[in-house]
C-alpha cells in the first residue's frame, strides 16, 4: 500500500506526539547530566572522607589512645594553654580570659544600659543657668 497524499490533518497528531516525546527526552537528558555531575562530586567527596578516616585509624593504631594527660601536654607544647590549664589569649585586644566585658550602649559606649534606656544628661554651667 502506497500513500499518495498526506494532509495536514493526518500529519499534525503524529508531529505533536514526536515533538512532545523529544521535549521529554531532552528534559530527561538534562536531568541525567545533572545527576551524573552530582554523583561525581559526591564520589570525590566520599573518597576524600574515606582517606581522612583511614588516616585517623592508622594514627590511632600507631600512637595509641589519647588520654587527658597526653592532650594537656600537647596543648602546653603548642602554647594553647599554660601549665595551670588556663587558656592563653592568641592576640588581639580582648580582656583577660574569664572576664566578661558585657554589652555596651551604642550611643555612649558605656556598659550597664542600652539605647532604649539611655538618658541624655545635659551639663550646664552655673553662669548659663543664672542668665
């Protein structure tokens, strides 16, 4: 059987089916590409994490468990804490360790109150009051 003439009405439904199938396939291909990229990233992250965990296990096997005395000795050696066990500040202009500076008022910079409870005190000399 040979088709002599195809009309637009005969061709249009077939074209729609092919067109929407093509759109669906292209969306699936795009999602597949995204999933492959995500899988690759997760695979490399998993590799790095696995190496890190293996290194920790090897370190434990070679050096043994870390107890409190060893940990404190390492911290003193690195200069993180002093011999008494107090933290050593690592620079900056912070107050001594253990002292809390508290919050400060953004208007005057003093502690003990904030902007909502701030009271403006005008200082005047006696000469200005007498005028």
